[in-house]
């Protein structure tokens, strides 16, 4: 099927302008695109513009495209006006399957067939989301990570009806706006990264529920140790090095037996009101009344600096082990 070429994408249309929509807006603007956002909520435009303004200093620090301008941001409540002129559509409405299916039916009817429609869903199955969309072959998941304007990972997942050209076109577009697409080749709920995040989250809830640790203690156990490595190594590579010169073979010999011990829970604990309160209070104590936007600003500075250090000292793209999507088997070249 014929889809828009990456170099012909001038306008990104965003459906939903909350946390994630605002993040996409900032990233796309910083890469010199025109951005049109639609959102029915009261005060949505003001929130969106504030989010973009808050993201801008970090984006300036990472380097803006020559033609990047916040003046290229347009907001409308009218969905068909937002779709008009769209070269790429990214949906960011709340994580409810019924709502998303309805939204895709609506925007699929309005958007020309050569426009890719991506969903920011954190875990829903694209085969279900595309069920009522016109030209479902151009619908896929493009799952980003907050803050979208700084984190490069985007998981690209196709459904049963998605064509490989759409996956490849989305990957090329995301690369153009500075991202690192990871093609999740098998459609599963929660994809890859959220399965991993969810397992850590589940264990954290058990540790709080069992009175073992507070929110701050759990976060300290991550940020002082594994978290520092995870910025560039991931669990498998970290444990490969953790095994010393014997590598992963030695790690498995040494820690393999622990897999049989009851070190982790598979099921989530019941999210009782008492547990919810302990988690929320724990996070409030951890942040010690600090201003939320100040926390976001410091987070952004750290994310920019960490990525600058990695660019300087870690392996360059292509040599860093990142699994670049390969569509050559489908006769699609980059
Ligand atoms: N927050 C995260 O960390 C995160 C990370 C990755 C992916 N996601 C996914 O991104 C999506 C959006 O999440 P969020 O955190 O931005 O939520 P959010 O609540 O901050 O924003 C959702 C926005 O969608 C708007 N909306 C509701 N119905 C709409 C409609 N019919 N048309 C247009 N806009 C509509 C709401 O008014 C709201 O502003 C979800 O699918 C979520 O799973 C979230």
C-alpha cells in the first residue's frame, strides 16, 4: 500500500493533549513540524501550551531543528479540522479500549488512506483497536515513554491487519523526530517495556503491602544500584558483566538456583484502599512537598545530561547493540 514518505510529513496531528499528547507536541515542534492538537477537555489548550513551554528549555539544550518554533502549535476542538492536512496522526486519549476504538472509527473515516495512524496505548492490542477503523492496515501502536520529548524509545506494534509498510513508515517517521523505534514483532498486551516495568511495579507494591519497605526505600534501591546501569545496559547485559569474565554463563550457574526460591511474586497484591493510601503517602513523603514542576525540570536536566554522557562515552548508534528494525525480508528498504 502507498503511504506518505517521511520527508513529506510536515504536519503531525495529535488526538488528545494530556501528559503524552503534550510530550509528542513538544518533540514534534522541536523537530520542526507543524503540530495540530485536538482535545475536548476544558482548559486543554492552556495545559498543552504550558506543557510545551515547560519542555522547551530541555529541548533547546538537546538542540532544536533550524525551523523549530512553538508558533507552529495549533489547538482545535474540532476533530475534522485537526485531521485536515495531517501527514501523521498520533492518538493519546485515555487508556480505555472502547474509547480508543470509537476514536479510531471517527478519525479513520476522516483521514486519507495514506496517513499512518498510531496509538500511544501502553498495552492494548492493536488488532482490537483497528477493528472499526477505515483502512485498518495503517493503524499501529507507537508506544512512547514519558517525558516523550526526551526519551527516545517508542515501541512499534502492528495488529493482525497492519501492513509492514505502515510499520516501516512509522519507524522512519519516529527516527526523523529523534526517536529509537523498537519493533515488537509479536503482538502481545503491554508489549515489552511495560511488561518489564509492570513486574517491578508489582514487586514494589508487595514490598509496601508487606511492610518491608517505604516508597522512598524502594526507589533508593533502584536509583542507587540497578537504575544507574539500566540507563544504558539493561538487565541482561548488566548481568552478563556482573558474572565477571565468565559472563552470563557464570551468572546463570550462580543465580539460576535462586529462580526456584520465592524471591518474587507473579500476582499483583489486591489494591486495597489501605495499600493505595500507603503508596500515595509514601510518594508524598519521598517528594517532601517539593514543587511538581521543579521536580519535572530537574528530571529533564538529568535526562538530558545522562544522554549527553552516553553519547560521549557509550558505543555510538549502530554499535551499541540496539536492535534496528529490519524490513528487508518484506522488500522494504530504509
Ligand atoms: N502517562 C504515561 O506515562 C504514559 C506513557 C506511555 C503511554 N501512555 C498512554 O498515552 C495515552 C494518554 O495517556 P496520558 O497519560 O496522556 O493521559 P491524560 O489523561 O493525561 O490525557 C488524555 C487526554 O485525552 C483527552 N481526551 C479524552 N477523550 C478524548 C477524545 N475523544 N478526543 C481527544 N482527546 C480526548 C483528555 O481530555 C485528556 O486531555 C494512554 O493510552 C496511555 O496509556 C501514557
